[in-house]
C-alpha cells in the first residue's frame, strides 16, 4: 500500500492501530479451535484446583466447570474453563485465559485476589460474563460482553470474547481381567502378564521390564523408600502402558525412567472411583515430600475417568512431569512443580474382525479375526445371557456360539478402534415340523404342518393311513358330543375307525390330510385333535440265545416239559408284514422257528394272528419275540395281536388276547401319550386281565436313564414364554443339558394333572411347554393344553 500525505495523512496511523488489534484478535481466534486433551497438562471435568506455591509450566490447564487456585502460584500455561476461573492472591499467569460461562451464571465469571499479575502484553483474557480483579499489574487484553460488569484496575477492554472448544475426554479402555498374583516386594514384571495388587510397604523396587501393556487390580504403596523403574529396554518408539482396575495410591514414590524412557510415552489409566482412599474420592494419589534420599517424582500421563486425581502437599516439593486428566477433579497441593510433557500419540491400530462366519454343527468352533498389530491390546466381546462379556484377548479367537462379536484393538493409551463380525449357526437339530413355538388351534403343530405339505421325508413321526394322503388321528370329542363329532369326521372322510374301548371320547381312524384344517373350525365338537404318534418298540433285535442263557433247554430235557397248555400272547408291531410279497412267517415255520403246518419238530398248531399291522410294511418284531418264546417253550400255543394302531386299540388287543385263551401276555410297546402319573387305557386293560389270572409282562425299554422326574420349581422364564420356567438346578438354571448322538428323537413332557380324554371333564388346569434350546434358538411344538390333556411332544 502506498503511503499518502496531506490532510488525510493521519489515517495511516489509525489504520495501523486497528490492524494491530485485529491481527492480535485474529491470532487468538485462529488458535481457538477445537482443543484436544493432549494439549492439557491438568484437566478435571468438574474442577481443577492448584495449591499455594505450586508452579505449573507448559500446556493448558482446563475444566468443564471451574479452574481455581488457593494461594500464590505461578502458571506458565493457558487456562481454559467452560464456566468460571477463580484465582487467589499473588497469582502470576503467563498464558491466555478463557472463562466461557456456558451455564450463563450471573456472578463473577473471572475473579482474582490481590496482586494479580497478567504481565504479558501479547496474552488475552476472554470472559463470558462479569470480571472482578482486586488489584495488580495487567498488560494483557480483556475481551468480555459489552453488557457485562468489570471491576478492577485499568485494562484494555474489548467486546466479543472468543472461546475455544474444550476437548472430549479420552475413551475408556476395556481392560484385560486382572491376574491372581500379588506383588509385595522387589520384583521385575513384564507386560501381557496380568497381576492382582501391587502392595509395597517399604524399601522395594519394582521394575516394569519392557514396553507394552501392564494390567493390575490396584496399587497401594507406602511412604518408605519405594521405587518404580520404567525400563524401556532401548525401544525408542515403545510405550509403557499401565492399566489399573481399581485405585492407585503411590505414596511417596520415586519413579525412574531408564534405557530410552521418556515421560511422553508413559500412560496410566485408572478405573477406580476412590472408594479405598481416605476421602472416598481419590482414584489416583501421589504423596508429597521425600522418603530418605528419594524425592517424590511421577513421570507420565494419567487418565482417571471415574475418580479424582490428587497430588499431596508437604515440606519437600514433589515433581510431576507429564499430564493429569480426571473425569471428576484434579487437585494439586501446595509446593508442587508440574511440568507439561505432551503425551505422544500412540501408534495407530487397525481392527479387522474378518468376514462373517457360520458355525456348522457339530463343529465346536469357527475361527474369527485377522488383525495383528505390534504391541496392540485385543478384546473380543459378545452377549452372553444378555450381558456383553469378554470372550478373547488374542488377534484370532475360536467362536463357539452364534452372535455378534465385537473386536476392540487398542494401544492402551487412548487409541482404540472396533470392528464387528457376525457368527451364524446351523444347528444339528432339524425339527420334524417347522418351529413355531406354540399353537392355539385344535389340531396342533404336527397335523397343521402335515396339512401344509410337510415334506415326505419327515412324515414318519406319525402313522399314515392306507395312502400317503391320509393320516391316523385321535380326535378328542367334547363330553356329550361324541356321536355328533363322529358324524362330522365321517362326513369329511374318516375311514377304518379304530375302537378305543373305555377311552370312548377318543375317535380314532384314517382321515384325509386335506381335511384336517376343517377340525379347527369345530371347537363345539372337539377338545383337541392329535396324530396317532408312532409307538416305541422296546424289545430290540431278537436272537435265540435266551434259551441257553436261562437254561430252559436243560429244564426241558430234565423234566420233559415244553409249555403245553400255556398259551402265550404277544403284542408288538407286526407279525408277517416285513415284506408284502414274501411269506416270511411261513419260512420260519418250515425252519422250525415257529409252530404251524410243516414244522419239522411236529409243533403244528399255528400262531393265532388276532390282528396284524394293517398299514404297510413293518419290522415283524412281534414274530421275532414269538420265535424266542417258541425256543423256550416249543409246545406252548402262541397268539399275536398288533399294538401299533393306537393306545386304545392296544388296550382292546390285550382284552382280545385274554379272550383268546392266553394265560401269559407280553408286549414291547410304549405310547408317549399314555399317562405317566396315573393309569391310562393300556394300564387299566392290564389290570383287568391280571385280575382275571393272566400273567402280564412288558419290555419297558431302557428309559430309566433317558427320563427326568421332579417337582416343578419356579424360576423366571425368558421373555415372551410365560410367567415361570422350571428350575432344574435349584439355583436358577432353567436348562437341562442333553448330549445326543445323531438320529431321530422324540421328547415328551407330561405333568400330573386332569386328563380330558379319560373323561376327567375338567381337563388340565396347567399349561406347560417344552423347548429345545440350541445356541439361543428355541425350538418348540407346543399347544395350549388348558382344559385338555397334560402332555407335549
């Protein structure tokens, strides 16, 4: 710009003065950007307080609320408060000051005692409200709102104060769990090995050997000559990071940095809340004074998110080199020398949890994770029982359950990044029916799913009728509506009705699958309807070794007996249905394994087949049982009756065998719908024939170790499943662990209650459900049992 002369020449100096003021203000504004926590030597979220004769040099002093001194002090640092700054007598501040008054307080936002010194003309004081300076030497500039009040010595005052954005506090690191070993005397410890408590009474030296992350539960050090040696082992880029779950009381500690150590690369994070301190607030405490020849010294950065930081006062000034940050309060006592050492930024880290995986049963795990950063800290978490839980601390882990896995990779000193990976699960459990949990209709899960084109391979749970488009059902009629219910079923295609004896409310027979849903529309006729579940055969594969095992062959030879006159009846699946083309029973007769025409031993009385299995091919286990009986008692007349149509029909078969002259009856059949806690139709039929002198035997199968019986104990149920679950353990565990080999399983739940289908007209008054749980997935095929029968399949 070219200088002008004449009358208007006086504009030049005025412009120069304005430009100077503008540039000074602009310089401050340019620096008043978003501050970072690394800029601060002291920062207390609630307050930062500095005692008498304490000197702070370098960096910034800050708080989200209050910065306060309590006596004469010299501060060579900027002061930044989101609200107020209160300085005591004889304070010298050689830095910029801001007090933003974010709370819009009406009192003095910046105040000092006497002899306040703000000696540097290039420093500025920005206040968002009233200012009260008792007296002193002020060369810096004051910026405050025009309407605010100023009380103090003469000062250059301007409007429009500018305030920086105070920093976000550091992230709270997820620590590794503490260890189980204490450190109580002189020791050398290494990173990556967690410890419990560091407790020193006196004269001990603990060496932190090498850079890395150290994890402890707490630190409590007495005042008698203890030393911490931070040995960097000449790693010029390494950090010593100390994680403490609880409180830290360093006492009159002397810290030494050796072999390349520097305060900018020491980082301690303390998660205690001060509960173990005398004040109940000090999470990190440094004593004042000296112990012997050891002065109290701390080197490094401290971050205490949950409690106060306190540096004590005493006759021998302690020394702090580093930075102290608290989520609550920072208090520095009298006579402390605090020197700012800016924490170095920790090396950057990368988190890569890898690609989504699927855990396919029966594999016990899938490996997840790919990242490996030198010196990084790895933490894997996932939700277990609704709580986020640490499940790994290595770069790659074995995931044993489905869910969202979160990987946090940190360098332990403020830098942390996360990544997530989903682990799906393909269960070993393949439900016969689609998993819908519970139904409230009349025909239940099995028949509902059968009616909606259940795939052929999964129809074997129930008994199909003469054709694959029909199924055997048991429809439980409303009391007094039995005949009307039969008429409805017959009109919709019921064929081959099965008599159920005394269970007259149960209507059994072959019913069209495409008409099943029609039953749901008649709650006036039916209490409920279910398929005839395939009964369980319990005898196993038959051989003739039993003859020798019980020495029946010797008894026959010694006493000339063979069972003549004692007719034995067998109830099982089938007699001669293993092939619909071949007469396998006739072959057994010719081979002498069964009596009948053509038997080579002269046992020509044929087996009386009262009723064979009528629905296709079966295994002829009943014929195998008859072979064993014929081996044992070759002269006994034999009879067979299938028991595989329904429980009511089996009960009828027992009576038919008795009426056919059988003095001994044996069965190997179990119906899962027969009551466990009272007599059903089968048990009543057995009682009837035994009361008439028949000996009755049943092959109960090995169910003793495959069953559970207990009185119901209440425990809270999972959400959306009802009020209570059964407490299997007595301590609140609602799960019963099962280990199953590959195969098809039927799990049955019964409870003691009234049974509507046995003419106990009230029906069940409790509705219990059973769920199979795998990796958190609940599989259930329950129905609303209230007023019905007390069982679930």
